[in-house]
C-alpha cells in the first residue's frame, strides 16, 4: 500500500529514465484505478491480500497498526472476519486516507496522515502490526529504527505481519539502491524527502533488519514468487 506500492515497470534490472515523485503525491495522483492496479497487475495479489488478513488476530476488538494503509485492501478482507477490530492506519497520501474512510464508514478507524518514520506509535498499544506492499522503498538503515518503534508499539505476545516483495539477490538489491541514488543526483534532488522508487531488500536482509530491531523471531509464512509474508514476533 502507500508510503509504498509496487511499480511494476521496475521489476527488471534495466536502467529506467524515471522522474522521481514525492511519495504521497505519487499515490494521490493515481488514486483512481489504484486498487484495480494492485489486484490485477501484481501477480498473486488476490491471494496474498486475504492471506495477510487471515494472519492477523481473529479476536473481536483486536487493535491493529497498519503501516502504509492506503485504501485498505487487506483491511477489507480482515473486517469480513473481525468487523469489530480497531485499526490505526498511517499513510502519507491524504486522498488514500479519504478513500479508506469512505470505504469503511462504520469501522473503528484512526487514520493518521504522515510518515510512519515520524509518527509516534506509542508503547504496548497494539495486538499486531501489518504492512502490505509499502516498505520496499527503504534501506536497512532506515528500517531498523522504524522496526524498533513497531516492536515497542506491540503488546507482549504481539507480532508484525509484513507482506511485500523482495529482491531476488544481493546484486538486485545493490542495483536498485544505486539506481535510486543516481536518479536523485541526476534530478538534483538533495532533500531527505520520501520519493517513489522501488529498492527492496532480500528476504535475508529484511530478516536481519527485524532481528536487529529486537524482534525475537522471524518466520516466512508464505511466498508467491518475489512476494513473501513474514511474521516477526515481539
């Protein structure tokens, strides 16, 4: 979802001529047709969204933190089985959050516009956290402090479900990071803003980031090609 979302044009190791766009603006500009793109253009999306929802706590009133919630694709599946869940969603794109509010007007949603890197998450507040198709834009160095915040925000026994796509090799990971830096330099972008470009880690490096942040264990629950669902236990 947003503060993320996959750019299918970037799935081959080719040098793109791509104008970088600020993350929130990128997704709001593509709000119309966003869900159709996610579900039809990404292989196995109609499988991994409901699978992710089924991995979340199935108890009434469960408190869930959704990082990069977008329009709530996995939440639609989740509310079918846990309609009384209480979800806090964070996203950069105000249009996406407005769409999510309209989509679930009767659900217990707390929606925050901002970067999940900056928004305080509290301590021991959530039964589980989730992120789908959002975190593949960031380096390990950026992710470890975020994952520390996420772990602290979970109750004892809580866990983090991460469904995202991952680089197939260290080579691909390095290539994409180098391309992002090249494009920023080429386009004279010198600020520290968040721009839309896919820089996924390998599953191994993602696991290392989660463990470095203090999670006690990380499991691979399922995969569909490059897309994996990981479970990080507090």
